[in-house]
C-alpha cells in the first residue's frame, strides 16, 4: 500500500450538487460546476456565487480572457460564460454531422485548441471518444474506441496529452501536435489503478507528477513521471471528481468531491503547471 501524506484539509464549500471541474481564472478566482445543480460556481472567501446555465455542466476550463468554457452533458455542447455580462453562448454542438455525445471534461493547449472528452454511454462498450475544437470553429474526433474517456490534461511543456479511461481504470498518454490538433501514438501509461470505477479528473504538477482524482476510491492518487504511483491523499467522501492547482499557491490543490458535495483545499501542495 502506498503511504498517504498527512496534511490538514481545508473545507472551502459544501452543499454542492455533484461538483466537478475546478478551474482558476487569470484574476485568481476559483470556479467549478454543479452537474446536478445545472450551474457554474464562483468561490471566494466570503461567498459562493452561482450562474445558472439551463443544462448540466460537467468539466470547466478558463481562457486567457477569463471566460469560462464548459462541457454541457445535457445539451451535448461546448458552451462559454462571460462572467462580466452573464451571457452564455454555444461554441460547438456536433462533430462529423452528429451531436456531441455528452461531453465531459476539457482543456486548452497553448495554441488555443480545446480538447474534450465525450464518453456518452460508454461504460460497457468502447464508444467513447476525444475531440478537438480548433480556433476556426471546426471540430473533429482525435481518438475513439474508449470505455468512458473522462479527465484530461497537458504536460508542462504542452508536448503530451493525458486522458483518463475511467471504466478500464487506466491512463493514456501520447504526443500532442498543436499545429494540427492531433494526438499521436497514444499508449497506456498507467493501468490497474485501484478504485472503482476509476480515474476521473487530473492536474499536472510543475515537477512532472500527475495528481488524479479516482472516483470511487476516496483518494487523489499521485503518479511519478514514469507512470508509477508514488502516494495518495485521502479525501472525505468516496467520489473525488477532479482537481486543480491554485496558481497563487495559497490553496494548494483544490478537489471537488461529489458524494458529500464539497470543495476541498490541500494547502502546501504544488505548484502546478502554469496555464496562462
């Protein structure tokens, strides 16, 4: 068994309805989504502010202008909130003439490409896929044949993309061509990850280690750059869904947990990969 670092956790928010997709904006604000609450959430020391979307937001990512991009699993769309105006617009809703299949999580590369997972109902059959939304608005599949592709993230230099295949309990890693928006030679990087159903959202640390929220395990597992598990943080509740590093380092790693509906901070962890 891997040792679990002992550190005091800080509870940031509770009463959240299936929180997912924590993300930090350039102004330092912390965001997440409520899949079952139908909205985006902005957290500050004094309040939790909700932005209804009319759908079922899943993952979230923030662009350099501070706009919040999110996967909407109910509307089968990639959508974007402008926090200043409150306006929400749809950026993509189909690929190859078909509706997006319950998009789940998303991440920007340094060229402005948006990569996102579409697991659909692929828990028992390999129908999940990964897609890329280019800056010109085009969308295409970049990988398929997966059992519930879920969380994803880019390495510090942007040269590789990692994708969690939750229902096979493994992580895929491959080279990323940002000029073409292509995922090249993806391979299984870590397998037999303990905890069912398996790995969900993730965040790269600056030292190359990968922090993965493993849904069903009650842990955020830490993987060394060679793909071996080095340690883990225990989280109250069985279902951590995703995690993100605070660029200011004040909150350390922030973790969303769905069983108890809480947003946690693990101070002293990080730093993470620079996103802006």
